[in-house]
C-alpha cells in the first residue's frame, strides 16, 4: 500500500531538509487539516490543488498524486 498523501508531504519535506522523516520537527496538521488532504485525495476529479505554507516551505498537493515542496525565501510567503 502506498503511503498517504500527508505522509508523502512529510517525506518530501524531510528529503528537502536532508533529514529522516522521524527526525523532522514538523507536524503538518498545524498548517493544514490533514483530513482536508485526504478528502481531496478521494475526489473524483483530479483537477484540484491545495497550497499551504510551513515555516520553511511552500507545499502544493494536487490531483494525480503530485506533491511539490519549494524552499520558502524569507519574507516571501503566500500572502506577501
């Protein structure tokens, strides 16, 4: 069984930081409801996307099992 999308998000951020996922001091549920990710994951239409910020990254989850993690530049958040 493939890992859930929230687990894949954590794995992708850990890869970006070059640490093991279990060593990552990040709980994504503080930044986005993981139930929302799971709901979208089950959506019939793959034409969706969810973007959220963590302290160091901008994360995008999209239909078709796509997870993208970009390093966030200081002061360059989604609302800026």
